[in-house]
């Protein structure tokens, strides 16, 4: 039996070639960036949320005995914003230096009463004072915390190369317009932070639906003739 012995240089060259082929197979060229594998499309063009302080100053007239109708309207409009998107306590600040201290106290009391009528609980109100060292008469101040939705910056479509098909990755503009519209439409941006507790579910209603499902009955609410979604014969 004849054995063929290869030379040492030939064996070294053969081993180096095998290592090169193995390296090429494990590190194949790709157009997928590392960040693409670490995030999801939901992380692209996210809406940012910033906290801000809303406040209203109501001047105290030195010669008036009560708030004017325009001041009451401003207070109601301001409190309407607190009811819709306010977070934390509603701060009612009494001026310690005022040209009409009696009206200042009455204005705080009236603002508190208006807030109560609009559904704000007394536990949600916080009383304080300001302007102890002021040299001039200070206004009454109402304040609360709110959140502002900051829309993402959408790059112009002209800057995107739609003909680039090196990979099947999503484009950097994916969902940007939708997020921008959502930032403009959402009533309370604080909901994006998940701060608002969910209302309790209706357990009795869920049991009714479940029993109908088990019995093979329709689970939708019954509609009367006035609530029917059928198209009127007048337009057919």
C-alpha cells in the first residue's frame, strides 16, 4: 500500500484556504445595520412627551367688590383645560400683597367654587400664597401641570431613495406622518406615559356575552327600528 506524503508548505496553504472560506461563510455581507436588529418599527419616529405648567393670572381690581364676568369666563375656560388634561393638584395661589385683600380672598373662594361645580374634588385643589415681599399688588394665580406631545421630525420624501433595494428594511419615514397626526389629535398627551388608570371592567356584562357565546346566540346588542343601520329606501 502506497502512502503519499504532502509537503508542509502545501498543508499550510490548504489550511489557510479553508479558514478563509469559513470566515466568508460566517461573516456574509449584509445591508442590515446592527440597530435594526435591536429595535422595532414602533421605536421609529416616536412621539415625545414634555411636562409643562399652565397658569392663569387674574388681576385684583382695587375698587371692585367682585370678579368681573370676563374674569369668571377666563377662570371657567382655564379650569376646563384642567378637567380635560390636567395632572396633579389644581393650585390656587392667594396674593399676600394686594390693593384689595377682601376681593383677593373672595376671588380664591369663587374660583374654588367654580372648580367644584365643574367636577374638581376639593382633594384635588391645593391652596398656597405668593408675593409676600412684592412692592406692587399681585394677581391671583391658578396653575396646574399638563403634558405636551412633541411630534417627530419627518424628513422630506425627496431625501429618501425609494429605489434602494439593497435590503428589505423599513424606511426611516415609516409611520412618521401617522405619529405626527396622532400628536396633533390626542387630547391628553399624558396618556402616552400610561399615567391614567384604567376604568374597571364590567364583569356582569362580560358574563352575559360569554353565556350567549356558549349558547350560540348573537352577542351584539339588539337594535330598534330607529337604530337600524339599514339604508333608507328613499335613497335607493
